C-alpha cells in the first residue's frame, strides 16, 4: 500500500461514522 493510499484510508476512517469504522476494522485485519 502506498503512502497516498494509507493517507486516504486514514482520513476516510477518521471521517467515517463509528459503525462504519468498526466494520472497516473487522474486515481489515491489519488495523492497529
């Protein structure tokens, strides 16, 4: 994953509602 992709994921994650963020965390597996 490129730096730009990491940034897009990070900002998208921060902006996402709590439920969506939880869903992303469950699906991702690499989330720390």
